[in-house]
C-alpha cells in the first residue's frame, strides 16, 4: 500500500515537472497588441460585429482585417481610441452613437415560439415552448438578436433606465 502511494506521488511530481518545463519552453507568444485591443473592447461577447466574441474581433482589428469601427456597443469613443492606438485615420460618419438598450417582452403578444430564447447569447430570456417569455434585465447585453427573430414583434428594445448603479454625470457643454 505504501509503495503504491509513493509510486503515484513520484509519477505526479515527475509529470508536473515535465509539464512545467514544456509550458516554459514550448509557450506560444501572442500579439500584445491583440491583448490591449481586447481590453479596450466592451467584453460583452454579443457578436454584433460579426465575430463570435471580443477576442476574435480584437485579433482581426490588430491584423488589419477589420475596421476600427466594427463594435456597435463601443460607439464613436471606442472607434476613436482604437484608431489612436493603431495610428490609423477613421471616418466616424457611419458610426451611430446609441444609448444602451435592453430587451422587453410584451406578454400579450408572445406566443412562446422560443426563437428569441435560442438566439440569446447570454441566456437572458426566460421561458419555454408555448409559454410566455420574460427578460432578465441584468443579463441582457442589448445585442438585438432576439428582436430580429421575433415573428410576432413582441420584443421591444428599451433604453436602460438610470439607477444609482448606472447613472453618470453628463458631459459638460463646450464653451462657445
């Protein structure tokens, strides 16, 4: 019994040492610019940019495969900061500045088709087949994927109401 414990302990220590050495010498260095851009992105993983998450979107921007205006939730401020970071010129005329929105389901119109439920990337929609659906406001990222697929148009995108946690000072007016 003691010999089995010693053998397993020895195997564990030797395998751990080999994994540590392999991790040190076989490590793949990533692009530090990609990591910096990913930190600048909102991190909501909504997919509104056409990429499956903020990581692949940051990699595409860093490699020059995507424009700096690709993130709708980031708006003009993010596009400007990405352009400054990359040293590129940016045309902000096509970028819309929108307020954060969350989905709201009108129960009297919902038929429980579950199309919205299946498209939600954050599982913010509660409901089941042939049941009325509801939205968890804290989990909704405002990606509008549920809004796009709803056949009865019972989903409405509403602006986030300011609370003590979400309220911020408005920007001061520019001096004339």
